[in-house]
C-alpha cells in the first residue's frame, strides 16, 4: 500500500516573465494560475511581471537588471529569498539563467 503524500503547500516558480501581454510568455500566466488553484502559495521569481489579475496566493519577486551579470545576481538573491520562506517544490520554467 502506497503511503499518502503530504499536500504541496508552496511552490517557488522561476520564469522569465509573468506578463499576460507578452507575445511569447503569456501562457506562463495560465500555468501559474492553475498551480495557484491547487496549492497554498505560488511564489514567482521573474525578470519582470505583474500580479494584476493573479489569484491572491501568488507572490512575485523580480530581478530585472540592464546587464546579464546583474540579472544573475538578482536572480540568485530572489530565489534564495523565496526559498528561505520554505518550499515543497521548485520549478524552473523557460529561464536561461
């Protein structure tokens, strides 16, 4: 008999953008919304984005910068901060960093 799995309470979701207006990445918004309907919180880490229209259990940390090295440092800081609050899962979605 399989043991029951604990429910997923919090997911950290790293992506390029959380932007419903993006011609390439808008579908990511639907993925985040679907995850939010199934877990307690989705903590998004993205280069840029907005929480406008997102469920109340979605949070956003951005790390945008003009140069790639600064984006990498910002990304690492944002991911570390999000993970410091605890996470049951980490998803890296279409993010070259």
